[in-house]
């Protein structure tokens, strides 16, 4: 059973923590995913092998944490991540953000830079509620969302996603690609060219909007959104290790 901590907002967050050397690594999962996913579990194994502190957790409404998924939104999940960083870690951390977790990671970098030692994103999807979902809705879907407060979208990962008006409207308060974002730590953005959920153009936009001394985008030809093949998992490990090494030599 995972451990539980309560956020300042009263949400109960399930987490698994591995003790080890700093800077610690925190995995930030994607939209409607949980901490039992392939990448999260693989990185925990990597952390144990290498003696690195590691944290994985479920946002509220995800996995084993409290709340209903449909009641959540980007700002609340960001607040969960911020609370986890502040309550469960010591010293600056390496954030590893997958898909929506990449958006959450960028929000953390902007809000609490003193807690961040480095950043690795995997198919980062900042602003997806606005630039992908809302922008891609038909007029009928937009009308349904406004009138009923929700609309269902098909998902190849299981049951349809229920997208709420709250998710869309609150997401607009947390956009990160509308102005330059300063990141003064090593960053590695990983992106597959066969990703059908996050296009390569999104990765380019993220790179263009971020400013820093050590930012690199790695494109992997043929990799999909899951980015979970043995080769991709090895690339994630390598990116984390490079960020740690570059941070130590800065």
C-alpha cells in the first residue's frame, strides 16, 4: 500500500518514496495516468539501482489518491505536485514530466525555481486543454461543453475522457507558452516523431518559448506517445543522468 499525505487543500495524495542521494528525482505523470505506469515504475527501479532518491505519486482524482478525476483541473494537479515537492523531498529536485506532467513541471519551474535542480520532459503537453482540446473541438462539442459542462472524447487508452468546462476554463489560468519562460537549470525535452497525441511541432514550441543556458530537444524517430520501449526507457535514464551531471558541473 502506498503512503498518504494531505495537501494544504485537504486532498489525500498517495505516493511511493525511495530514499537515496540527492538531487532527488520526481516523476510527474500524465492526464488520467497513475504512478503504476511503465515509466514511473521503471524509474523507481533505476533509482534503487543507482542509489538516487525518487518520488512518484498520484494527483488527486488519479490512481489511489482522493477525489474524482472529473472534478480536477490543471491548477489543482499543479498544487498537488507543489505540495508533494515541499512536503516529501529535501533540497532541489530533478522533475521528470510525462505528457501533462511536462506542463505541471513547467509550472513548478516557474513558481518554485529554488526547488528545481533540473528538468526532463517526455512528450510534454503544455497548454493542451486550450491549444489541443478546445482548439480541436467542433462547434457542436463547444456548445455541449458550455451548455452541459462536459463533453466525452474517445481514448485509445481505455474509457472515453470526460472533459469538463472547469478543466478547459481553469486551464487558461495556467498557460505557459504565451510568454518566455526562464529555466536556469539543465533541461532535456524528449519527443517521439510518431506521437499521435503530441505533435513534434509542440516540442519545438516548448523549446522556442523556454530560455536557459542548457536546453536541448531530443527527437526519437518512430517513438510514440507512450515512449516506453526499452530504448526509450534507456533514453530517459540517460537524460536524467546527463541533467544531474550537467547540474553538478555548473
